[in-house]
């Protein structure tokens, strides 16, 4: 197979699809999304049969439990994918929205309108749910999507794409809107990244290595986040039971995600009282604990946290613990080590909570909420295309609005420039 020609033809088909979907009515897009959701639920057994092939191969390759968890299509996850499509259908269509209008002294009116970006390339690893989420969001926002999933999920992704494309075809939607690169060869990614003028934006979803490789080789704008080094700071004025529950959820509920807590910061004033039950609870859940010298004075069984550990995205049951003097030292630590993904403060002090919201420079900043809520579905976006830590037009979970750009429009009655 000539991979270069194959990828080029796929991308050109997506370009044709982008032009077609840009003018499809909201009602037609919503109808297609709901029917896609119904088809996925109806074909749960078929999806799981294909997913088992990927899981078996993953175990043969010796992939970690975390990676296998990401790959698994449980009945619950299939239902969540379907529900995500339904939720997207229920959201307002951003395409064509006039954001603002203003009148100039010569009588002409200038405004800004939301329009689709065009063709969006998604390069992702492991999680087959991305296939459905990305398709739903792109379709509703008037974009075509070029999907290139990892080889470890090839059977799962192919099955999902076939269901979605089948519904699109029945609904009279151009099939190029959902384009799938089913070539596992890494060259396919490199060829995608050369297609400036055809693919308008690339969003990589996966490990730091993948994202850096995409960023370094792409001729196309890349929207990215390298890793999720997330923090929870337990303030001296926190409800300690609430803090314990939030920290446990942030680390243990699903440690293999980018919004899981990697470092827990604890105010020195309450450290001894808080850490005794907290560390016991973490150990019972199988969490490996690493701590600063002050933490290890309280509990000598805690391993040493080296400086480089504070930069780590473990995506596993491993946690750093650092005792800090106050909120200022906590925010200084976050500014030094955070990946600008998600940070939480647990406190009942209003002034400190407002300071944390204003001064911490991350894509999502929370008060008394688990970091695990940094998610498009949880934010009410229907699903998410990914989480951006870039400081560009989109930051944080990317929903429908973040998959549009704007153009200026002008209305006049014969104005001429002199």
C-alpha cells in the first residue's frame, strides 16, 4: 500500500465532507446523532466482541493494567458514549451564531460569526471512546474529522466507525465527515501532519511522547496538552472529612486519567491530624506514597519524594505528598511543577478560595471539587474533544464552541472607503 497516497485521498474526502456538513441544518445533525447513539446501544455485543480482540492482544503484549483499563469497552462505557452523542444533540448549535455586532460612524455594521474550523485531525491512543466523542462533537459543530487511533484499539475503533458512518450514510450526510485512517503504520501519522491546507487543526490525545512527536513534526496547527500534573491543596480551614473524600476520589477513582491528582499539598497547621487517616485510606486502596521530609517525619513508611517526582504524571496509584506552610507556598509549588491542567483547593475560607481561583494559572481551577471533574461531559459540554492547556482560543475541556472559529461579517448600504 502507498501510505502517502492513501492518507492524502482520505483527507481530501474529509475536505469534501467538511464543505458539505458546514451547511447541514441543526435538526438533521441532531437526528443523526440520536440515531448513532441508538445504533451503538443496539450493537453493544458486537462492539464488545471486537473490543475483546484488542484486549487479548494488549495482554499478549504485556500492556499495563492502566492501559488495558483505558482500552476496555464495558457496557457502562458504551452507554456513556451513546449518552454523550445524545447530550451533544441537545446542546445549542454554535454554527452561525452572531457573537456581537457594532455600528461604525459611516453607518456600516460589523460583527463576528461562529463558523466551523473545517477538517480536524485526531491522533489518539488507547481509548476507543474518543472515536465516538470526536465524531459527535465535530459533526454537531460542522466539522469533518479524520480519526487515527492507535493500533492497540484497531478492532474497537473500526467497529465504532462502521456504526457511525452507516448511520451518517442513511441520513444523507457525506461519509467524508467521518474519515478513519485504519493503517497502523506510524508513517500514516507523519503523512497526516504534512497536509496543511487540507487538515486545518490537529489534536493529539495520548501520552507525552505522542504529543511531542506530533507537535515537532506537524505543519498544521496543533492543539495540545502534554500531561496532567494535577494538585489538591488541603488548607488549614478545610472540612477535613470533605478534604479526605476529595483527595481519595481525585487519586483513586480512576488513576489512569489526565485529571487524576498526582500531588497532594497539605497545610502544615493540620498536617498531622489530616494525614493519619488519609494515608491509611490510601494504603488500603493500594496507593504507593511518596513524601517530603516533613511528611516522612509524620509517617516514616512513606517513600522519599525526589524533586523530579513532582513533575511526574504517574497515571497510576502513586501519589506525592508535600506539607506546605500556607496557601502562598502551595500556589508557589503549583506554579513550579504544575502542567497547567487542573488544581483544587479544599477550604471554607472564602477569601483564600477566591485568591486560589484568581492566582492559579491552570486550565481548570476548583474550590472543594475533585480534580476528576475536569472533563467535558462533567462540565455539561456533552463530551470533549480533549483538554487544552495551550493559551490560545481554546483552554480546558473542548466542547462545541471550542471547535469553531470566528469570521468578521459586515452589513452596509453602499459605503465606500475614501
